[in-house]
C-alpha cells in the first residue's frame, strides 16, 4: 500500500485543463461578485435623487450591505471547513444571484437595503472559499499568480458595472442593472461540474479513492492505485477546524496584522465602490465621466494584479505590497487636486492597483500562509475583520460629504488607511507561514511503502 502526500502532488503538478476549468469558473463567479458589489455605487447619484436620500443615509445602505458580506465571510468560511468548499460556493452563488435582482424590484430604500444585506451574505461567503479552493489546487510555482488572476474577475465585474450603467442608466433607469445579476443561476450546472471538492475535506471524511481520482486530473503523471491512501503532511485528517488554530504555531502577531492590512484595503475599496462617482462629481466631473472613473479604477486593479502578482512569485509578497500601499496613499491624496483629465485617470488607475489589486495579492498571501485544514477559516476570519473597514467606510464618507469639506480633504482622510496597511504588512512574520516558507526542492512527491 502506498501512502502519498496529496499536497506535494499538487505542488509539483503542471498547469493543465483541470486547473483551467477551476480558474475560468472561479473567475466568472468572482466577476459577478464584483459586479453585484460595484453596481450600487454606480447608481448612487440616481437613488439619492429618486428616494431623496441624504449622504449619510446613502452611506448607511452601503455599510449595511458590507455588514452582510462580513457575516457571510466569517460564517461561510467556517462552514466550508466543516461541510466542504464546493457546497458553500454554490450556496453563496444562489444567494446573491437571487437577492441582488430582487433589490432591483424594490420601491422602498428599507426593503432595498434588506435585499442588499442578504445578498451580502453570499457575496462575502463566496470569496474566502474561492480563495481557499484555488489555492488548494494551484501548482506551487504559479500559485500566487493564479489566485491573483482569479480575483481580477472582481475588477472585470467592476468594469462591467460601470459600462452597463453608462449604457442602461440614461435610457432605462437603474433597475435593469440589478436584474442582470441573475445570470449566474443559469451557470450553476457548469459550476457544479467544473469545481472539485476540497481534497482536504475528502481526506477528513476518509474518501481516499475520490482524492486519488481528483489528483490524477491534477497531475496526469500520477496513476492512482486501488490501495493508495493520502496524507497532507500534517494532522489535517484528525484536526477539527477552529478559529483558535489560526493563532497557533507563532502566527498570532501575523494573523492580527493581516486583519489590519485587510481592514485598510476595505476602507479604500468600499469607499470607492460606493462613492467614487459622487466624489468625482464633487470634484467637477459629470455623471458619465464619473462612471468612466469606475472602469479606470478596475482596469488599474487588473493591471496591478497581473503585473505585481508575477512579481510576488519572484520577489516575495512583502517586497511588493508595502510600496504598493504607500503609492496608493499618495495617488489618492493627489486626485483631489484639479488636474488634467488624463492625469486623473492615471492616478485613479494607480489607486485601483493599490486597493482592489492589492487586496487580490493580499488574498493570495494569506491563503498561502495557513495550513490547508484551517485555510477557509483563516481567510474567512481575515476577510470578515477586513470588511469592518468596508462597513465603516461608506458611512464615514457620507459624513465627510455632509460636512461640506473640500474633495482634497476627503481623499486625504481615506488615503491614511494605506499607511496603516503598509505598517501592518511590515510586521508580518513570514517564517511562521505554511507554504510560503516551503522550498521548491521540497515539493517532490513523497512515497512511503507499507505492507
């Protein structure tokens, strides 16, 4: 009987059709996650006029929705380590694909907010599990780049939200923009077919034969045997996921620093998702131009994720993330100055790379830092804490706007979160991470023969 290390088989695998299917469908799911989140900010100016909403009330609706995503990230991240990531991903997709279109039918801001909160449970729940599943099956050599690329889907969704709003909003109003969010329901059969269950979850249930079948698709060089059994190089089979385990093995300081780094990112992301068109209109641009800034922000996030995602594989996460936080803070502070339109586009693109793009890289960093058996829990808790920043930010910006401060002052206040993020990443102790500290030569398949 052979005992094989499942993690090492995945680590040494070469990119193939199995990985491509996971990436494509994960990308599409995250794309609709991004679309569903960003569309609220795209229609904020219209909703404020139609429902006579104040800046504070408008920001509060954005905060309530983000509260839903925080609860979803925490609850579904933990649930996935219990029942499996694939099931939770599908449940999350169903939840937000029903509730976002329902919000488009509401005629009252209270009912609209309730639909957004419930949708937020799914929007928040899908992210940590897509991160964990993609990380689990990605080859070691390109893991950070693959995870980062998948999360470019969020920015593609943001671009689509801006583009669709530009095309539909003037002629048909805001409601059809929300109805489009039902499309993922039609894709569920394909998602179920393409996404495998976590092999860690299967091992905890003792389903070694299924693990062998999946691993033969991950690495065609591996030929499963009837008597093969698997380990993950840890006590993953016996371990019971719990929040307390993310602080073990000298990870306490780094865990808390990851939380604050994520908190800083979500202050920027949630503020810009909710208020960017309105902030740019305050600076002097019209609605259509302001919606273009939404697309530029997300295009910058995509470029930043792709470029810096490859660099993190070569140079390390801390080397890239710390300067990126600082550059984002500087660029955001400069946007408030009345500059040439193209200069403003460049600054917004930099902010996109240093907020949404940086969060994509940070997701890859965190997902590799923790052992597979607690990965969904760790990413879920980290995301949930970060989304507290997302809860605070929309209301904070609403209060700032109600105080009639200059656009420059508002943006400088938000930019300070980038400084906090840079300090947090500086204090992360990489030597206590999981696969981050694993050397390339350690990723060969380990076989043990037993009678």
